[in-house]
């Protein structure tokens, strides 16, 4: 934390107190990509990633494309009866559709399309994604299952009643039990705030995979349409924000990078679990955005 260690610690402590007052358990980390200064808390705690897992998945797919092992123009057909659950993109389609691999990546990252993610996992299976992350030195990022498996486990534990599934998730958060398998860090696709910020740092510095792959990942993350968390407090003509949300039951996450015209670049990860039975929590979304803005302001040179 160098020269401003005390003030950075104060910012992190303030964010932690505000999250606690709102009933948010979680991890937070923000790091200036160029100076290495950072602030946060609980950054080494493994957390189920929900749709944040789509970022490392996208990088592995883009790495295959950059290596000439996968054609981004390859057509892939989606059949709704065989697809994945989810409210956006192909997952909400009622009729078959054919998209290119490159457009599946766009759907997966821009509107968090679960069906697009699982179609990509048909081409680059979970064990291959996990192996590539291991090769890249990302042991704290664990990809263990398809996106549809999250919903299948929740439906199985709750009798297909997702209000009950949310209640189970909140109850288990308090007791340490895991009725829903994909909320158990031992079985879920997981990551830590530190591992995710380090991945973003390497992507923005072209220090992982190939430059063509990292450039395309940055472009696609810049097309995310959801602006209700980090981006809500990082809107300015002088700022550019690229991110990926993750939402499932009581999980509300986001990772991203904010870049200023001045040259400042800050990578952020907010991984939260809500201590309430609410499918909508705009106050928590706003708290994530406020944390991102305060961290960015504190880490600017």
C-alpha cells in the first residue's frame, strides 16, 4: 500500500462497515494496474462466482481462437429444449437459432447469456478450461461446472421453487451448510477477489494468453449492458468502464476495470452474499458502485 497506506486502509474499512450495515458479506479488492497500490478486505476468500466465471471462460475460448484452434465464424445451433436456464439472450429464446462462436462470446459477456456460455463449453469443455487456467498460474480460479448446473442444483434442492431456493441460500449462509451444491465453495466454480483482480491486471497488461485474445476480451467486457452496480458510480466522459456482473440467488458480484483519460487504470472485484431473502436489492447494487468509485478515487495517481 506504500505511501498512502493509512488512507487506503481507511477507505477499505469504510466500505466494509457500510456493507456490514446493509447485511452484505463479501470480498472487495481494487488495484491500480500501473502502480500496484491496492485496497480491500477478505480478498483471499473463495466465493461461488455465478456469471463472473464467464470472464475466464471467454479468455480460454479467445486463446483457442488466437491459436488457430477454433474458428470464430464457426456456426453453432441453439435448441431451446436442450439449452440452459436464464433470463437473457439465447437462454430466453423460444425457437432454434444459429450464431457464430464470436457472437456467442458477445452474448455471453454483454447480456450474461447462460445458454451462450454452455454452448461454448460444448466446444471447450470444463476440464479444458480448468487445465488452461492452471497452465496460466491461476490456481484460485476454479471452473467446475456448466452454467445450467447452477439452476439445476437450485431447482433440485427446492422442488423448482426459486423463492425457496433463495431462502435456503440465505439460511445456509448463516449456518455454513450448503443445501445447494453450486453455492458450496468445495463444489462450485469459485474464485477470490485477489485472483480475479490479478486476472484482469494480466489481461489489461497483455501478460496472459495472446495479445489478440486479451484485446478482444477487453472489447467485449466494454460492451456489457448492465450498469446497475459498479458502472452506476463510474459514469463520466473522462472514464471508460469494462466489466462483468454475476448474479444468482443471494450472490451479487461484479469485476471490472475503470480507465481514465489521465491514464489511471484500476481493476476491481466485488463479491457479495446478501443476508436477506430478496431477489432485488438496489441498495446492495448501489453499495457496490459506491465502493468502486471510492476505491478508484483513492487509487488515482
